[in-house]
C-alpha cells in the first residue's frame, strides 16, 4: 500500500521529516496540487506523452494508495483537472484519452456530482 510518505517520494524524491506533519499529509496534499498543476501545464503545452506518464502515476497512487492518498487523487488531482476541463471544453478531448479507465470513471462520477 502506498502511504503519503511513499507518494511524496514518488512525486518529489526524498522528503525531509517534519515534526508538525508526522504522517506527511500536508506535504502530500501540497505536492499533489503541484502535480495537478503540472499536468494541466503539460496539456496546455501539448506534451501528451509526458501527460500520459503523469496520469499513470496518478492512477498508480489511486489504485495502490491508502485512503488518504486515494482521497488526494480524487479531491485534489481529479478535481483540479475537472475544474480546468470545465473551463476549457477543448481540453477534455486532450486529457480524457490519456486517462486510465478507472480514473476516467472516477472523473466522470466527480463531474456528474458537481453538476447536480
């Protein structure tokens, strides 16, 4: 199972220990937000092969992560992507084909829930 610490190492490399964040949760949430922003930038720049690699990392975190890591992927990463996709309808056709199936389903559920 991927914990917040392992996720941080996957996203940022080695991470220093912080006494005010013993489970690395705050650091993880900040890192996953930066990861989402970087994914959007790749989409804007048309770097779809690199974007596909980012989406595979997000999927692995979603699939193998503990509950906090999974929630970070859904609540921060997918929410950030979906918000941007709502603002730029053409971006949806660029990102969705590169999204692994289970992430696409979760994204669709998130998108549907936000439109209710």
